[in-house]
């Protein structure tokens, strides 16, 4: 056996790396970390790019991993359970990336962040970060030989296989074969798990991008925390102050000895969230008046005069208190016995009336120009916050849409609904989704129903230092793209933000308001059109198979699944044979083949006809005979 291993090593395509070694000839002499905890059937893992880390986690808790419900492809069925295990895998990956960057392997770490699979060189860092060696056994290659990665006793044995999709793309996959890992509890990722524990939507919390510099936390989040969370945040703040005695939360700490208001700022302290919410305290500049709901922050460079927002003694005191600037200035003036300052009178004179809601929004908002918002791009692409967060963190490298990208090159990325510009990216040449793309983006494919999804590669992503808010007039009416010309038109006439979009829309709003005041029946909400219900019914009748390429292109298509079936006729043999047993079913199959002939993907019709020949050969022979004879209507 030893001679065979030596001969295999000699025939290997390359030499062993320093962290690699061959297993002993006798398996019982191999040094292991503990007693055998798993030697049953191989434990599969989800093929979403973290399969190696899932297999390592399974070796630590094999019984628990076996009890997790998974589908036929290996994906975890329960979304919440999937988020918990994915958070653990990402926590392990963060340790590996931190070790790589600390030793200067930045290219290797960047490749893993972009979704590359680990290899022999990367496993040198994996074993050190995970704290144990593992035996890697190839299962799909006859000439390959097992290798131990890492120093010390072996914790587990992993199997490596190749999976190839219909397009010919192959990717590696790892499964757990045996485990000798010591019995230990898996450490929960502190930052990510604390977010998911306080929110029911764990997936949305886990995929949020890291906080960007210059973007303070929202005041509502700080106010809605529980007592335990608030205590935890206080402890963290005290620890930070004790470790950095020279750091000050107040930007005006250097002027702490100037005036009574400065001493008040040092005495009060306050929480970081309160300090950051009062970004425009007591500013006398008419161009800088912010509302609590404004997305723009002082110091971000988006507002004129933002650098002067904290000038004056009242500004320093308001930053420490966290209260209303105008109220605090009045309190300081009353305590000192002085008359109200000119800044207070200016605020009172320029404040809009309560009924002038549009006018108030115009005066309290300062928008960025088109040149600042677009940069060198000409269009803004709107993406849901959940997926844009993954793009910014590097977890998602493609954008899935229902058609090829009509505007390749550099574009600006913005969030839907929040209307915030966060990054710019370069979109490469669009392509059809491969089987590997479907595995890596299976969560996104569950929420969309594109008949033939396309992948828009995001080759370069540049995150902006601070978000830029989009005016509602600019974003009005846009579905996917926002053009630069519309923003430039807004720059020429900023009053468009307060004015009605069209006279008809303004008249309609006034009519509804008068009807509501008079109790007219016309003000009752209108019923949804029937098309909306048809679309919902159409979405519910899509094939549930994730790799299905025979999705219907319109409501009422013959390729949709029957009411009591879970897959369409071209994905399920039983469904096709049931349809071929009735005249109506045979007609639907024939109609579907005609529709597939006009599909943009030329292989759909060939694959559908091939499955029809295997599962319903009699009906396939009728169709081919009708096509040969040139009949206008096929026989049934």
C-alpha cells in the first residue's frame, strides 16, 4: 500500500505543499482528534459557495446537521434555519479572511470574497483558522489520491466531487464522510447573530452591508431598543472610552472651556445616537435646515454650509443634549438672562406654516446636483435594499433580471423605496443563468418569476463614502432606470419637487379630498383590476422545480403546471403521462411545443421534444407524423 501511495504521489500533477501530507498506509494508524463521531452515510451540504464550511460545521455537530431538513439538491428547507447555519459559515470565513490579510495574502482574500472556491493554497489558511487538520478524499477522480491538509491530528474526512450542469459547467462540492472532531459547542457569530436574535427577519439582517463611515445610526432604532440592549450598548461605550481616553464623542471637545454652553456639553455627555441625530443644531444658515426624516447628513458634503453647523456656543450645547436646537437655545438664553439670539428669530420668521407641507419640504431639503449623483455615469439602476446590501458586501456578483442588460458599462446603484444612491458598478456582458448561478442564487430565484432569467455581471463595484438622496420628482414614474437628463431638468427648476406633477393629478387629489370631506361614496377605495388577480394566479401556477426552463411566458400558457401537481409536464414524468392520456392534455402539450419553437433559447424546444419522446412516445410520434405530412392540425 505504501508503494502504491508513493507511485501515486510520483504520478501526481504537482508536488505537495508544506501543509499537505499523505495519509498512512494503514488507516488505523492515522492520528485523529478523538473518538469517531460519524461514520454513516455522507452528509450533504447546500451548494451555495459555502459547502466546505458547512461540511466542517457538520463535523462538529453531525447529529444536529443530519436532523436539519434539506431538499433534494441539499438546500436547507427552513429559511430561518438556513440563515443560522449560513451565519456560522460566514463567521468561519471571516476568520480565514482576517488571517490571510494579516499575513499579506490580499489577492487570495479578495478572490474568496468574490465567490471563488478554495484550493490547496487556501487550505493552508483554512486549517490554521479553523484549528484542525482534515483528510480530503476525491470521489469523482480515479487517479487522484487522498491528502491530509494541516498539522496535528485529523478532525474529519471530507469527500470532494464534481457536479456538472446541462451547459457543461462543472464546480467542486464537499460532503462529510467521517468525523473525529472533539465534542465542543459551535461559537455563535457575535455581531451577526445579535442582529438576528432581535429581529424575526434573520435573513435580511444577516445580509445587511457593513456600516459606512459618516452614516450615523437612526434615532428610531436607538429609541426602540430594550433595556437589555441599551445596557449592552452603554457597556460597550464605556469600554471604548476607557480604552481611548483621548477620544471624545463631541466634535467640539477642544473648545470645552469656551463659555457656559461648552461646560454644559461636557457635563451632559449623552449617548452616541443622540449626538448624531442633532446634526444641524442651531444653524443660522437658511440653506441648512434638516428634518428628522432627511437622508442627508452634515459632514457628508451633500449640504451647503454643513461644515458650519456646529458654530457657536448653542451648537455645542445642543450636540451634548440631543434635544431640539431651538428649544435648547431658548433655555440657555433664559438661564443667562439674555434676550433670544438673532438665530432664534430667523428660525421663527422662515418657518413654514403647518398647512404648507410642500413648501416646508422644499425649504428643509437641499438636494445634490446631477453631476454629483451620477458622476461619470448616465443612468441609475434601482435594486432592492436586500440584494444591494449583498452586492456592496461582495457576496453577490450578478444581478438577475428578466432580459439582457440594455445599458452595459458603468451605472449608478440606488435602493428602491429609500431612494438612496450607495455605489457605482460596471455591468459586463449579459448571459443566461448557468446551473452554478442557480445554485449560488437559489434564494433570489425563489422570490422572482422570470420565465428566462439573465445574469448581469457586476465586474467592479465602488461604494460611495456617503449616500445621496434622490428627489421624489426625479424618481417618480421610474421602474428600473433613472436617467441623468431628468435630474438635470430638476437642477434647472428645483421647484418641481413641491409642484404637482401634472394638473390632472393635482385636480384628482383635490377632488378626492373634497369628496372625503363631504362623505361622498366616490371616495371609497376602488377594487383591484382583474389583471392583478390573474397575475397572482399565474405566479402560483409556475413550476416549483428550481432548474425548470419551461416556465410559461404569459398567463394561460400550456406549459404551466396543473392545479394539483407541483411541477410542469416537461419536468415531471407523471404529469406528462397524465396529460397525454386525455385529448385536452395532448392539445396543451402540442401547444407548448409550438410556443417553445419561438423561444429565444433554441435548446428549450429540443429538450422538450426529447422528454416527450421518452415519457409519451405515442403522442410524440403523432406530432412528428403530422409535421411530416404537413397537416395544419396535428392528430390527437
